[in-house]
């Protein structure tokens, strides 16, 4: 699956039963990846790809199968250890800290939380939408678009973890760092929160804050109970910035 800062490993079964794994590299100017298993029921072998979101292509990270990589690395093991270098070399698109990746239960669209990238003046982040061609998660071509941009207009900042409920609506937690909470340019957002985003109807795409985290904390890992009536959240590092 490659050596990088895997923020998640989001899996879905492809049309022929092989598992597809989406991962984001949680660092400034790093990439989004997809692993396609070689056979159903196993992740032991497969192909790793990096996203070129400018041209809508998944680029193969395999020293034998991709001529662009010939002579660049000693073997496939070295390439996978130096995944970031290989990804940038073949044209993987630099992203704004890819964190969680979730797949819409009805449409199959892939949503990527890009938290922020202050090195490029992006303080509030955005959510990227990837639509695989023909709705096939094993496809090597796709369309990408900006689903929602963080900031005062949308009412949230620094999107992090996500979950879809059974009706296909999006639930989002945010991660403004404890050093930046309630300081410019984040003063308007208060503590980190949990947001509900309808995906259909007259309020589609609008973010509604449903809960606030304690001081200096972030809410993570939103997960619904099987009946969809309860939402569970982790509370990470509450009070981290306080003396006590």
C-alpha cells in the first residue's frame, strides 16, 4: 500500500470482487492513492496508483509495468519505501493534506477531506469529490471537482473525518489545531465541531453544526450504529492547551 502518512484506508469491493483501497497522505503537498487487489479476498498482491486530479488519471506505481519508472529505483520494494518520491516523479497531484476518504453509499462517489495547506495560503481546506468513470472503483480515469470549500461562507474550517448516514447525508468533523483555535483566521469557528451536510433537497451542500468539542480537542472517527440511530465520536486530546 506504499510507505507514507496513511490517514485512512477506505475499502470497497470492485465490480469483479477485488478490493479497492483509497488512502490519503496527511502532509502538505502530498498525494491521494488507490490500491487495487489482484484477486478477491486478499490484499497480498495488487497495483498501487497515485491520483492525477488535474487530468483525471490514476498513475501506476510499478517499476516493471510503468516505463517512466525504469532506472529510477533499484526495485519495487525501494519504490514502495520511497512512495512519495515516486508519486511526484510520475505526476501525482500535490494536495492540501489529504485526511479521511469516504464513499457515498448510493452514488459511489469518493469524497476526500483536504484539511488545509498554510504553505499555499489555504487555511480552511476543502472537500474534493472524485467520480470514477462508469461508477467503477477499479477504473483508471475519473472526474474530480471541489464539493465544498471551508471558510466563513460554508461555516466550517479544516475538514478532517467524515461518515455517511444510511440516507447518504454527510457528517463531518473538523481539526483546527489547538495552537490556532479561536485565533485569526479561525476566531469565527470557536471550538472544533461536528457538522451535518444534507446531500439532497433544498439545503443540499449546506453545513449545520450539531456539536462542539471540548476546549483544545477535536472530534474524530464518526461512526453510526447499525440501526443508524446513534453516532459515536472519539474526543482527542481535550484540554491539551491548558495548564491543568
